C-alpha cells in the first residue's frame, strides 16, 4: 500500500504564503496618529475661526464624526494584533477632516457677512439718533413742559452712549452678533422717542423703519 505524499503542490504553498502575508500586514498595522492630529488641528482652526457661533451645525457634525472614528480605532486596538484593521477608522477620519474644513470655511464666510450686517445696523442706528435729535431741537419750543424736553434729550443721549460703548468695546472683542442686536435696540429706542416728540407737539406722522 502506497503512502500519500505530504508534499504540497506549488499553488497551495502560494496560497498559504498569501494568507500569512495578509495576517502579518494586519498585525503590523498602526493607529493612524497622523490623520488624528490633522483632524484635531482642523477642528481647532475651525473653532478659532468662530465656528461655534457662525458654523455650529457643521462643527458639531465634524466633532461627532471624529468621536465615532476614535471609537472605531479603539475597538480595533482591543483586538489581537493580527486581526486589527484600521481601514474603516481611516475613512471615518477622512470624513471628519472634510467636515471640520467645511466648518472652518462656513465660519469665515458667515463671520464676514455678519460684520457687514453689523456695519449697516450701526449706520441705521446712528442715522435714527441724529434725525431724532434734530427733530427734538426743532420742536423744543413746542414742547409744553421743559422737563419733557430734558427727559427725551437724556434718553437720546443714553441711546447714543450705549451705541458708542458697544461699537468701541464689543467690536474689539469680536462679539458682532451682540453688537448688531444692541444696534437694533438703539434704533428702536430712537424711533420710539421720535414718535413721542411728534405726539407731544400734536402731530401724527408715520415714521418709516
């Protein structure tokens, strides 16, 4: 009776070598620290660019994607070295990087638009204060009580002082949204005083906002 040869055919040896090579390659796979650092840098740049205020949703998506990528990488780290694969984690990091970069771009664009809107709001507020001050001086003689004039004049001065404060203070701090909100409030106050003056002298003129 012939004994069966234990020698493997060449193609089987090639298959075994391929499998061994794959296992060794996986075992040598390293955590993508370079990609992680790139995402963290871009997230930082996005925050510095004002993404927390001007691109909040895009920044949130990037942070969520980064967190999910780190969880995937941690899951791979917990496996036996030869069975680790970081391919999925790398793809998730690529997504987080793209989203963080988008957040940075959106923040820069939205910030510039907000700055422009703030300048318009400040101009309108000052125009309304000046127009109301002019009207107050014109109608001063028609106001029945001197105290009434002083009251309205003081209110206008307060509105103008508030406008000067936010323009010099908050603008330097970069709080443009608060500046615009306050400018709208000052504009509304000026218009209300305008109406009070007209009402006090017996006129009923509609003021356009």
